[in-house]
């Protein structure tokens, strides 16, 4: 109903595999079945690609309020073919929250009326005269749910997080949620023990001791026993505890039941044991087949004959002398994994090209060897890898041409040459770069044009392309760009987010022929005077900078006047143009100086229009501009600036 200050929705679902990652599928919807989420009173659904956050195969929740549509998008890969409890929470004055199987998940986007971080303070406002639909069905078959929906709940009060977690466990697996004592009669004064479900984790071949007596309810004289043996290991009683030992070679999940006996009363409960695959468990799925290789020729043969679900495992050593390329596609359920046996122990000295979707690269060391990502190589994950010594002059180590590629916890350096680590080319939408370490870049000659480590787009041709890219929690250190190419992160397309990054001795984040960039919670420090450009620079309309701190004698923020009007048709722009930074907003930013309408030269005659400076700290210079607003009032919230160390990022990060 309308007029509520809080709303809680929950559903138990099991999706048909046909809808996973293929199209939007509605679980709950209030409003016109053909309308978009921002026009609906209520919307809970599997989202093939997040509109704001760019996550793939995610879950989304939207609720209409008197202030506008509140929306939250979950992480990539949130959809499941298994039974899943999907819950969402909205309360006036705070951001919405999303829970999967009782656990709160990180949002890739949350906000109000298209403004990330903005909160609604009003009440719910449902669409008058429209029904609440479960699964949509024939109302809109293009968006209808295929699969099961059960236990739908809508409440006007928000339960505590512990209650949400408890209900999810009870719905999904009651045997792992509660213990049961024996029945008691009115005339029976003997107290019953209550056995409690337990869980344990161990590694292959390693026993683990479990202590039910420490957590269960125990009347005097209670004895511990075993009901039955697990299927994939041995359970035994050792010194009042249960010792579980997995069978040799077993990995996965196992379970068994124990009992507590006190006189005539018996209670039973289950113990679940997870035998982890290896220290990287969770970073790639278990193999359907393992192919071990030790030479370049064996690697080529394994790639040529790969199947979905294969793990191609590289022994420590060098792999080069020929280029390598994928030959078949993986699947969402069974990606092909190419991984080092020991992290960074397998050194590639020749290019590896991924030409097909659904691959995971783990722990590989690219030593003067490029990584190719072709147009069909969607849903690639590059995790805990290293790129170094890439020697191609002005070269690009990896040009991403496919959608939904993710680089996570990688190490990238290039101390001897000029080049770009990651470049977002046409087709490379929804790129994510997370917790990577970029360091020791370029020869350090300030008169040279050392290229930028990260380039999101390639100039005027890409300026209006919706990249939906996200760079988050990355550390940039000792980036010695030349004066001709001074930026560490260069944004040359639309809708790029830089969140929580830390630049040390590294110049700068620059929107260059870009638009609608979102830069938040970044720290940029130790910027020396005399550099050509430092801090944050913006050329192009409708960009936002929130909660950033920039320090050093050469630190500054610049909004550029233009060689062309930022609101003109970008099809007429060329790479040398600077579009004026119209309607850029700076909120809660700290820097020694701000230049609004900055001009490199007299050709930058188009003024910056309608800039907005909200609670900025530093000296403000109004140059070639018109309509600039300065106010102490902040129009939206933001995260505090992030500081990082080398231990927080890269292949060894937690």
C-alpha cells in the first residue's frame, strides 16, 4: 500500500536455467506490467544487466516513493538455479538493502531517482488501479518468471538482519537451523537434551574436531554418540568430541548425524562439513575435468581440446615460443578455468587470446606477454594475475573488446616502457577493475609521453558510448607519466565510475572527452608542484566528484573551458577537442585549489556552464565560466575517502 515509511519483501524462488542471464524476469511487480522499474510501485526481479551499476545476472529491487523511485542493484552473478531466498528492505531516510539467502549483499548501485547514494524521506506511492503480480505470467511473457515462486511475504515493518538470516536458513534447510529434543509428558520430569546443528570446514586429507557438547543443551549425564557415518569420510569419537576425516582425494560437502542421550531421552542433529578444494576455494568452481600441463605445446593442446568445466592447470615454469588462444566456449554453470598450480608460478612469455565466453584466468604471470580479449569473450574473469615488463612501445597490454569482463586482485607494472595496461575498446561494456595494484609505471622522463595505465575509451569516437565501467578500490603508486600523457586514469567514454581508489605519487584522474563520470571516495596524495596537471581534471558535461581528498603542493581540481561546447553534437568532435565541463558537480571535495573554466590556451573559448560546488574546501578561482553555484549544502551523501596499502590489493590481498 501507499503511505508507508518502510517496506519488506521476500520470496523463495528457483529459476529455470533458461532465464539465468538471458533476460529480465519478474518475481514481484506492482504497476503496469510493461513499465520500467522507475515507473512501478514495486519491482523485485532477476536483472540481466544492471541499468545503473552495470552488474550482470544480478537481482534488483525498486519501490516508488513520494520522492521518486528508490532502487538497488546487487552484485554480478547473484542469480541462481538453486532454491534462493530473495529479500529486500526499504526504510525512509536510508538506502535500500538486498539480501540473498539471508545474507546482505553488496550493492553495485543504490539510490533515488537516478542519483546514487541519495535517499528517500517520504512514503511509498503505489501505482493507482494496478495489481500486485507474482511472476507476471501471461501479463507480460517477455518479462515473466519461469520457475518456482513460494513463500512470498510483504511486511510494513523491517525485521532485524538476524531475523532475515534465521528465516532464510529455516526456509532453505531446516535441518541446519534448529535442534530438537525428545518429546516430554506432563508427568515426565526428566529433562531432554537438545542437539544443535553444526558446521565445520577442513582441507583435503585433514581431519577436524567438532565439539557438540560445548554448544548443546545438556542435562546431567548426557552422552555423545553417532547415528551414522558420513558418505565421504569417517566420523569417530575422540576425547568427548567428534573427529571427521575426509576420504583421500575428496573435496566438497559431506554430512552426518550425531545424538545426545540422557536417560530415556535422545536428541539428534546434523553436522555439515565442507572440504575446501584449495586455498583459492570460491575463486573458481570445482572442475568437471582437470588437465595438467607443463609445456607450451601441452597448453596449446589443452586449449584446443577443452570442454566446459575444464581446469587447465599450469605447472610452475615458462610458457612461450608460440601464441595461445581459446578454442571453445565455457558456460555460466561450467566456465573453463586456466590457472597456475602455484599462484604466479606459471610465466607466460607469449600472448594469450581469449576468443570465447565464460573463462576464468587465475594466478598467471604475464611477463612481456599481452592478453587479448576479443569481442566474443564475454564474462571473462582475470583474478590474482600479474602483468609486467610489457615492452611494446606505446603498446596496450590488454584491450577489452567484450562485455562483462572483470579484473580482480591483479598486479600491473611497466617500469621500462611506455604503454597502457587496460584499454576499454568498442564492445567492452560493464568492465570492472577491482582491488588491483598499478605501480612503477613508465621510465620517469617527464618530457616523454608515457601513456596512462587505465584508459576507458579511445577518444572522440567513444565519447557518447555507454561504458558502464567501474574501477574500485585500486591502488596506483609511482606512476611517472610524461607531460604529454599525464593521467593515471583516463576516461574517454560515458558512465564510468571510479570509487575508493588511492593514488600515491600518481597524477591524476581525468575525464577527457567523457561524460557522466562518477568519481567518489578517492584519495590523491603527494602531488609535487611543477607537474603539467595534477589531481582531477574534467572535460565534458554532467560529471560528478564526491568525497575526494587531494593533497600536495601541485594538487588542484580543474573544470575545463572548451574548444567545443560540451552540449554540442559529439559526432563532430575530434580527439584534440576539449568539450566544456558543463553542469559538473563537486560535492564534499578537498583540494588546495579549484579552477572553474580553466584554459590551456586561448582556443578554449567555450565557457563552463552551470558548475555546482557543494561544500568544497580550498581556494576557488572562477575563470571562463558562467552560472557557477557555490553552496555549503550537499545534495547527496557519499562514502568517505579511502586509503589503501599494497597489502590491501593485488594477488596476495585477502
